[in-house]
């Protein structure tokens, strides 16, 4: 009898092991297909929101930190937990946030389900340290946002921190008298939370962070990657699920790493890359809301960045840090609005395009190409004498050259290897302009 039950148990185990697919061996063609929407979408909105919005970068009269404030000011857990009782964002309106993203031209959203502080923005069954049990707000933020995204045709993604300052088993500092058991945290907390998130909110992207802690290994990252893809095969997962990124530059420093894309943080790759990558950046200096931080990048800089990223073949994930009242700060909304207006005119040159090997000419011109390769776009933010001189990439002989947003084709001439395009007297937008032409055969 004992033997028989052992045999059955063995059989069940091998069947379930057998049913687990190894997604680390995914063929390139399958990966490319899975990544297609993400590459085509190019522009996403990152949202850092949690209890840290309450102190908003100030503790005991001292400024500093934002989403890292617990660490920056060494706030004891019992003290930090009290912010939960004050988290009551009455102005939170998921539809409004999604409308802001949409009118900015962002095609996907990535929001912090849990940042390093360990607080969960959804109704999690494995903890009371979440929006339903610990705050007076008692509304499931991820549920409202995921539904608003679905209704608006915006893809929904989640940022999730591996590092957790609140879980005693994950943080040696948390309770000095308790010996942390990281594997227990991983198996009984982290993984069940991620399974909950996939089941309840159907995210398209999982964006990990806080992977640099000593307890986490590439091996565990690979296991987690397979576990998650088996739960939802179409998931797109960043490279911070493992240990492969080389510092803030974000690209993998070794082959066969877990994860689908590189994650440069607060910087853009120096050149075009054929690997999948996404540059994440803040609009001011901080990710979470910080009341002292007024260092807003201009719309010009944000649009230049988006163009630069697209020309180098990447994605741009631009962050907002909403307030404890539930609002995206007005300076962010304004700039996102400018980006949206610009994209309305120039979207063809950004979405569903690829970067070129020759992705630039000087500082002021960037090139992209339609996915089918037939159309080349030259995007420029400065031109002298009402003309643009193209040397690095040129139109095919006989091609018409248009400016996006202008109906009539532009006059152009070619002499001594230079193409000179006469620009229209009236420009269709601010910040930067796009010339559209048929690709010449040497535009790689
Ligand atoms: O969520 C936002 C920030 O809170 C988080 N990432 C973005 C998306 C972030 N965490 N830390 N940092 C940013 C900066 C930390 C850098 C370091 Fe390191 C961690 C220095 C040493 C350990 C980076 C990771 C460089 C080496 C490992």
C-alpha cells in the first residue's frame, strides 16, 4: 500500500514537472513574436505610488528620499507602518490616470504593485500590509487601474520589488532577534503574491527590481522566470528578475540570462542596440512623490529623449509619482500633454518602427524606419535657413519627401552627396519635426 502511494505520488510529480515548459529555451522567433506589441508600442508610463507618498520626501523636518525614504532616514518599521493609516487618496481616479497616459501617447502602464518598502497596492491574501487591510482607503488600486486600462486599450504592467524591507524573512534589519529565512519569504510570500497578481489583474509585463540583494541569485531568477511564464506564457519580464544587469546601464553582462529586456535606468544607451531594451526615467529627480523636488525636465528634453530612444531601437518608460491625495503632479501632466500633442503629428515615426544602425546625423537629427523597412523617417529638432541637409541617410532616388503634419511634398535636391530639403514656412508642431521618405537601399 505504502509502495503504491509512493508510486502514485512519484507519477503525479513527474507529470507536473513534465507539464512545466522550459521558457529559458524559447526560440528567437517565438520571443520576437511575443515581444512584437511591446517593441511597437515604444512608449510607456511608469507609476511609483505607495505609502511613501504620505511623507513625500520629508521625515522629522528633514528633506531627502522619496520611495526610498524608509531607508534614507532609517525609519523604524513600526513608525513607517503608521503612514498606512494616513493613506487615503480621495482624489484617486483610475480612469483619469489612464486618460493622462493615453493622451500622452503612452501605450502601456507599469505601476508598483509593491516597492522596496513592502506595502502592497492590492488586496493580497498573504499579508495585512496592503491597501485593503491597513489603510482607510480600502479600494483595490490595481483592480481599478487594470480595469480602466482594459477599457482604454492600454496595456497593464506591474513593477514588483524582490527586495522587501518589511518582511522579516527578507530583511535582516527588520527584526534583529529573528534569523531571516529568505527561501521561506520567496516560497511563501513573493511567489504566492506574484501568482495572485497574474491571476487577478492579468498583467502583460512584470518589471522586477531590488534583485541586487545578496540573497537573490541568477538561478532563483531563472526558476522564477519559468514559474511565471508557465502561469502566463505571453508575459514580458525585465532582466532584473535575474542578476545579469551591469549596474545602472542595465544591459546584460553575460549570455543566457533570465529576462526579456535590458533596463537602463535614468540613462539612454550610447548607440543603437539589436537587443530588447527599455530606458526608464523620471520627469523630475525622483520616482516617488517628493514635495521638495521641482527639477522638472522640459517637454523638449522629454521629446528629444523619446526620439533618441526610438532611433536606438529601445522603449521609453517615463515615470510619474502621484501624491498621497491621488493626483499625478500638474507639472508632469502638462509635459505629458505636450508629448501627446507632438506624437499626434509624429506618431508614424515612433510607434512600430525600428532604429537604424546609422541612427543619427550630428546632434539634431535622428532616424527611424518603418517595420517593413520601406519608409525612413528623419526627425530633427533644429534647422538653419529653412532647410535640412541630409548626408548620413537619404531618400531613395525619385522619392517624395513629406513633413508629417504637412500635406504637400517638399522640394529637395541632391548635389555632391548631400540632400537638401526645403522646409515649409509653417511648421505643424513644436519641439521637433519629421521628414518621411522612401528608404534608399543603403539605409540600414
Ligand atoms: O524604483 C526606482 C528606484 O527606487 C529603484 N529603481 C527605480 C526604477 C532604485 N533602486 N535603487 N536605485 C534605484 C539606485 C540603487 C543603486 C544601487 Fe546598485 C543598488 C547601487 C548598489 C545597489 C545598481 C544596482 C547598481 C548596482 C546594483
